[in-house]
C-alpha cells in the first residue's frame, strides 16, 4: 500500500463509476471495498462512506455525511473501541491500497474566517488596545514636555 491519496483523489472512488474500484478510508488507511459494492456502491446503505474518510461515522455509528471525517477528539472510549472493531473487520476483509494524505482539519481550512472568529482579539478589543497604547504614548510625551520646560529640567 504505497499510494498516497488526497481527499479529492479518494473521492474519485465513490462507487459512481462502475468501472472504478470503490475505496473508503478509516483512520487514514484506504481500503478497497469493491467486493462490497452492495454496501458502498450507488444506492447501497453505506454509499456515503464511499470515497471518504469515515472514521468518525464508524466510531459514533451514524450513517451521516456530516460525520464522514477523521475528527475523533470528542469520542468516548466506547466509541473509539467501536472504531477499532471496525478496523479489525476491514483489515481482515479488505485490501489496503494506500494512505490518505494528511491535509489538516479540512473543516477549519475551508473557512479561513474561523481564525478571526476564534481569535480572542475581536475588532473591539483591538481598537481599545490601540487607543490605550496611543493615550499612553501621548501621556508620556506630555510628561516629557513638562519636564523639559520646567525651570530645572525636572518637575
Ligand atoms: C438498523 C440499524 C442497522 C442494521 C439493521 C444494520 C445491518 C447491517 C448488516 C446486516 C450488515 C451486513 C453485515 C455483514 O454481512 O458483514 C451491515 C453492514 C454494515 N453496517 Fe450496518 N446496520 C445498521 C446500522 C448501521 C449503522 C448506524 C452504521 C454506521 C456506521 C452501519 C455501518 C455498517 C457498515 C460500514 C457495514 C459494512 C461492513 C463491511 O464492509 O463489511 N450500520 N449492516
């Protein structure tokens, strides 16, 4: 299993083309599930898993497109055990054909504004900080001018 698939390359093997094999990825390992087209092919009960990383869906036992990703951060020990059981099954049943390239957390990268939204530096806070810094500099300058203009060079 030498090939590395990007998410979009993997999506080519979603079972929609009858001439191509059907692949799914679990924890970054790509399996050829063509032998089970009844499950994963078009119209099958698990077709949404085809051409996708579906670790989360398998862990939380949901046939749900929104769960077709590798986010296991909030999974319980039981859910992680469920996922390991799936992996044991896939390892014994299907051939591994490659790995999924690690492209970071897709949902975050797809939405660049999330970095702004998740930052503690909201525009209001930044504006306040800028005003505070400017007032401090102004105050220091006024103090400096007063010291300079006082008769003995000091207050
Ligand atoms: C009413 C609920 C469900 C029933 C009755 C059901 C039934 C089945 C049956 C009979 C099989 C074939 C098993 C085999 O021949 O090895 C199967 C396979 C499968 N089920 Fe379900 N299932 C249900 C819910 C789910 C859910 C919620 C998931 C979500 C992860 C799921 C994921 C799968 C997968 C991935 C396979 C294919 C496994 C393989 O590739 O061998 N199932 N299911």
